[in-house]
């Protein structure tokens, strides 16, 4: 559904209308499927937490985003397509690697990365595209160090990621790119097994590959999910969040005073996962007074849930003073984003440092002229020229 002209940060008007008038309704997809669209906050949380609702993308009624997602998700299973108990076992491997304590230990290194990139920006010409100079390099550097992927290869994996997260019309091209990245990561896992380091792929190679618990391909598939999602989501939030703050300059003083609060409010306000949370009913159940049959597809709309006035008064305003931690931008329940502590820490460092070090930061292009990704898994701004 298209967003309204001049309102790039708001959900599409038709989604907002459904949230108000028909919060549990049928919609038609690209392939003729007619899943249920769930738009209100409490109903979305119910869907995300209910064990009777699954994520198995091979089920006939699963609501795929497009032909590429259908090809990928039915052939390459990651945490995002696993139900318990398979999901439980694989998530247990990653959860200890993304604890709040471990992420806080990384904060000084992330701070150094952010400061170095801002040093280069400040020493360079103006205006500058914040996406290429800052928003994309920060999470790319961080996730590469965390996983143990050479940053020198960023052009390769960023290109693959771009193919996978866009509304790519050619499934074969997207799958070939995904296979190429998997093969690259598989070779890297084998090398890590021979000479392990302090990174996550080494940890998985030593703990899982050597014991026979996982194959190199299974570890590579897990690595692909972390690599693609770990840099693309945060890059999108850095760029889109900065654009939103520049469009609401009255909030900047409060960003500096309460950066963690700013992060939570921006996550709520922007909800960048454009494809929303897709599920399939495993049993008959009732949501919002409507009977949903086993096998029915479900799309839980996090963007309208995070704009539900019953959960967030005056939801269409950016208010850094708002207590917004209960948003569902990272999901909810057993599929809550495993990398949420990393994303929160990175965004806290980024927003806090960016507006402290460049207090005169301002857009160099009017908001209405910025290019936004309407056809992508993660909604963001593709270019953000800024000056100071």
C-alpha cells in the first residue's frame, strides 16, 4: 500500500484506515492469496506471542511478500522460518552472544567506529550523503567484526543484501546471489574451524561444526541472516531516524538529554520492517472477534500497532519524552529480534554522538525530494544529503 505524498514517516493511509475501521480483515496479495491483516496493537501482540500461530514459510497459506521471498524462504530455512522446537534450539545458540552485557562491552568499539566516520565526514566536503558516509558503514563495520567477516568484502555482501531485501522481480537472480553469499560464508566457516578467532562464526565453528551438531552450510545460513539483517536494518534506522529528527528539530535537545528514550521512540515511530510480520495459523483461533482457520495466512502490521492510540497517545507525533519501550518494532514473543540489544546500543551511540558532535546538522535537500525505498523489506531513505 502506497504512502501518502509528503508523509514519508507515516504508515500508508489505507493501513491506518483499516486499523481504525476494520482491524482484522482480509487482503489480497500479489499471488492471489487472501491472508488476514491484523493492525491493532493488542491483536498484533497476541499474534506474535500465540504458539498456535507459526512461521513455517513452506505451508500453503503462508503470505509471502513476493516471488523472491517465496523462493528464498521455502528453500533456505533460518530462525525466521522456524517453529519450536527447531527454533528453540537454534535461538539458544545465539542468545548468549547478544546479551545486553556483551553488547555493552562492545560500546567503546562502536563509539570509536562512529567517531572515526564522523571525523572523516567533518574533514571532507559538504554536503555529504549521510547514507554512504555514515549510516551504512557503521553497522557494516560492527557486524563484520562481530561475525568475523572481512570488511574488505563489504561491497560483495552489501550487493547481495540489496538484491535480497528489494522487491526483486527475478527470483532466480536473487537465489543465485543468496547461494553465492552462502558459499562464501561456508568457506569462511571452514577457515574459522581451522584457525578460530574471537568472533561469532569461530564460536559456532568450534562449538557446533567440530561436534557434528551443525554443518558448514547450516552455520553459513545462520551467518547470512545475521549479516544481511544485522547491517541493513540498523543502516535503515540510522538514515531514516536522522531524517525524522531533522524534520522535527524541536526534539533534538531531548535526544541529547535522553538518547535511549530517543531510540525507543524512533523505533516505534518508524517501524522500518516494511513487509511486517508474516505468519500462518496452525490451529483454528479467534483474533479481534474474527475466526481464523488453520492454514490461513496472517500479516501482523507492526507499523500500525506502533501508531495505535490505545497504546501510544498522540501516536503520529514524535515525542522523545514518551515511554515507548513497549513498542513492537523488534517483534514480540519467541521471535523477538535476537539482535535487538545490539541494534539498541548502536543506535544510542549513533544518535547521541551525531547530534552532539555536529549540532548544526541540517538537511541539504528538502524532505519532499528525498528518495525513499517503497519496495524493500526495510523502509528507509536511499540518500540523505546533509550539511552543517
